[in-house]
């Protein structure tokens, strides 16, 4: 499994635009083959930061997502609301277990 985690700082004046764009991205992304889960949340300690948590079955699913129309549309909208550097981290996970 591959897990991606992104942090997107957003301009407070464009908060609604960012949430709308991210919500649409998440909804459409969850419909893709190979996507285990795709969630976007506002950071509870900093509501000017979007947190994106993505889980994929394999690298092919990641690449398919990155080439999807809805992902490219979201990428095109980022300049409308971003307020700093976007961070993206990838985790290659060999095992997952439930703790609670």
C-alpha cells in the first residue's frame, strides 16, 4: 500500500474556494480504481491548512490518480488559494494493523 500525505497552506481570503476544490477532488478520487481511501481535512490547530490523506493499492493507482482530469483540474486551481509551499510525503507501507 502507498500512503500520501499533503499539507496545503491556504489564503484565509480564499478559504471557501480551497475547501470547495478539495472536496470535489476527494469525492472524485474515492471513485478511482486502486484508491483505498482519500480524505481532506482542515487542520484543527490551523484552519488555514488543508491536510490530504491518500491510500492506494499500488504505484499504478497513484500514477493513474496523478493523471486524472480531476487531479489536474485541482492542480490548476491551487494558485487561486495557496499561501505558501505545498508539502507532499509518500509512505510505502508493507503492513497495516488496527490498533483500536
